[in-house]
C-alpha cells in the first residue's frame, strides 16, 4: 500500500510506502517534519502507479521518498 503526503506550504506531493517510518500508515511522524498543519495524507493506494497518478493530478510537484523508495 502507498500513501501520498501533500505538503501545502512547499507545493509538493511525496509518495511513500505505507510501512515507511515517515508515513506510518498515513499517520506520519507525530509532531515532526510531517505535521498535519503543513499538509495532508491521501490514500491508501493499492499500487505505486495509482498513487503516482493521484499525485500528478494534484498539480503539485511529485517527489518520491528517498527512504522507502516507493517505486521499487
Ligand atoms: Zn517514505
């Protein structure tokens, strides 16, 4: 499963695997980098392809998490 994190102030969407420590099944890291005030989680998505399509559809810059490498 995959999740997208949409960072609203910086205008990007980061794709993560659900098990990534930064994603934590769409809950993020509490009170750290991915706080709810700066954005929102979308998902889960069954495949990377679907997550990527949804990320592109936001119109934001699409980034892939360098820790969980969601496209592998
Ligand atoms: Zn990740």
